[in-house]
């Protein structure tokens, strides 16, 4: 077999496998290696664990290359079965439990893999997160300017600069109530900060974007329109950036950043605390 | 100082710190210990790293208890500074790099901490993710029944059973185009599968919820209404579950699950591939 082929990667968990994916992906992104991954969540009983082990072993047999296996499994019984497979196994959570046990002087008390779970202990916090998502949807794209006093951040920017995905990510990942307000083409003749936003100056945060990237994004949706033209994109971005500067609204250019990066930069700049789920 | 007080935890990164948070949170959730956490992302230069080190040391001096420090830092220079702090440091990404380096027979080639970053290599994939979010918003709550042929999953259920947060999580985290359709009170007299959904039988997935939890959620929004009454909630849930069974629509009860768990269970049951960002 060709050892230069894509390397197989397994993410295995008795929970959602999100933790295994996030860490495995972070580590693998440090290597110039092509990978092909399979995620196997909710491996919760011996039978399924043995089937997973057989799947890993069969792939190794077939390819001649050891699959990489990132494990986040709380059940010792399940973990042991996977660790006995022929894969190159990295037990990402367990490898940190032993040193922490010593440092904390407390034994771990795992009940089940509910890292991303819903329990009586976190139900209130969970409801607040869902409320943040509801709030953000109700205040997307300037739909409602009522209740802005409850926003933790109000994002401003031109159409398609990333306001909506960023707002939703802030709500979903961090429980932040994020409103957003679009400046549209008709505003550009005489761009002003809407009176409804003025009382919330300290919650405003601007997003901007390179006109070239903006035009490319708009072309995808509305080819050969004024809306998607370079001229219009340059005009809108220029006007909106001038407005941000005039009103001393903090802003960042989203062009080269993912929603994760934009959202965490906003929290950092505004000094907002992240909730964790 | 009281050693039984909440233990301080730092999540430190030269990127978003999301990886450090996810893994640190997963590990700490195994211990019956109260924690208080601070996330410090984008620690990208020596000056900021030294300030972070001073912050950790000052907290230790003040409390007499070593802060726990989860690090996801790619820059060796920055990492070294943090590791020299008085905190109990766990370098979560780096600890996996050495074994993988040996297994892969390839040196790591980190450029910067862009685990959640946007690069020329992943721009197409990123655009597809944003398109999935757009799609999901445009097909939330039955807003549009056009274009359902492009959905990868269509969630069905009563109002407030978790359709919208689950759809958005599927889009945001996994790049899945998820539509959702609500059954409302007026449908209940003669509940039928809407004709517009019938061609997409194999994409349908039902969510149900315990009537008690549903009533509690609805009471938060519309206290003392018929909509939020136990009687109405029981009726709707009963009718909708019967519909799922009649049409052999796969479904799950969302009552005790988080959006992460619901979303990953749906992908697992439907055999949908996760994208990773």
C-alpha cells in the first residue's frame, strides 16, 4: 500500500466526541499531513466498543498504516477495549486526569461522559444559553431595535461582512446576547448612527471587511448587481469605517478571520466573560 | 487563605483558546472541584506573555493555591514564558505533538496558532460553512419550504422542543444544512405530514420532549397561556409522537440532552459526515 496516502484518523468517545475532535484537529493541524477522519460518538457499551476495535484493526490490516486514534472515553471498560486496538491511540482526557488528581488531591468522580451534557447542575446555565440564542435570533439583522438594553454586544457593519454568523457563534458557544445591525445601500448617502443605537454606544462593535472579499461574497448571492459591484462595496466599506472612526466605535476587519477568531477577539476587546458549556 | 475556595483556572493561547477551554473543561468536569476560570486568548507577543505570567504568579501569591493553567500555545517563545510561571501548567497540544511526530515520521510545521483560523487552504470549506448557516436561517421554523431538496436534515417537532438551536449548531459546528419545521397548535386537530415534506421522507428527523419540561420552557415565555398549559403540551407531544411512529420517522427525546448531544446523535443516527473547522 502507498504509505503516502491520507492517514486515517479516528475520534472515539462515549459522549459526543466533540472534545476529541477539537483537540485532535488542533494537534494534527501542526503537521503537514493529509488525513481522513471518522468520528465515532456514543460508544457506550462493550459490544459497540469491540466493533470499533475491529473496525480500526481491519483498516490497519487493509492499509498497512496504523490509524491515529484520539480517545475521549470516561468508562474504563470501554477505554481498555479501544486501547487494545492496533491503532496509535492517544487518550486525550485521561492523560491529564492523573497529574490533576495529584495536584488537586482529589479523586476523579466521573459518572458518565457528559462533558457537553445537560444535568440538573447546569440546567439554569443551559436555559440561559438557549435564551441567548433566542435573543440573538430576535435581534439579527436589525429585525428589532427593542430590548437592545439587554444586549451584551451590538455588532454593526455592511451586509455580508460576517455579523450574523459571529452573533450566532457568540450566543451558541459563549452564551452572549449579541444583537446586530446592518447598514444598507440606502443609508450611504448620508450615513449616520441610528438614534436607537446611540444610548448603547459602549456596546457597539464594528465589523469591516476588504471590499474585494466583500464583492466576491456578494457575487455568490447576487451576480452582476450593483449590490455586488466593487464600486458599491468600496463605497459602503469606506463610509462605514469613517462612521466607526467618527463615533470612536471599536472595530475589526473580518477578512482573514474565522467566526471563532472574530468572536473571541470581540470578547477579548470588550472585556466580556465567556461562559463555558 | 481558604484552600477549599474555588480553584483558579487559566486557559491561555496564542489563538482563540477554544481548544484549551474545551479540553480543560472536559478534564475538570471529572473532578468534584469548584473552579473559577479566566481565558486569555491571543497572547501573541513576549510582552503580553510576561504580563500573563505575572498575573498567574500574583494570584498564587495572593491565594496560596497554585492556579491550574491549560495552555494551547504554538510559539515556543511564548510557551516557555508561561511554563515558567508558578501555575500548574498543562500544555495540552504540545504534549501530543512529540508522540505524533514519532508516529508520523514528520516534523511539525506550525506557522501560527490558526487551529480555528481562516487560511487560503480552507477558504472554500469555510464559505460552505457560512452557506450552511445561511441556509439553516432561511429554513428555520418552516419559514421557507422551497429548496428543501438541498437540506441534509429536516427537523420536525412542536414549538420549543429544541429544533432551532439544534439546527444552528448542526450548521455552525458541522457545516450541515439543517431545515426545521414546527407543528403548531392549529395543526393538532388533524395532524398530518405536510405534503411539502413527503418527498423528503429520508431526511426527516423528529424531536420530542417531555410535556413537563415543555410546559416549563413555554411558561418562561408565555405564562398562564393555553400554549404553555400542561394539557396543551401533553396533547401536542402525544399527537406529534404518533405522527412520527405512523410515518416511521426516526426521532429522539431532547429533554435530557444538550444541543451538542442532540446534534451529534442526529448525525450518528442519520449517518451524516461531520465537517471539522
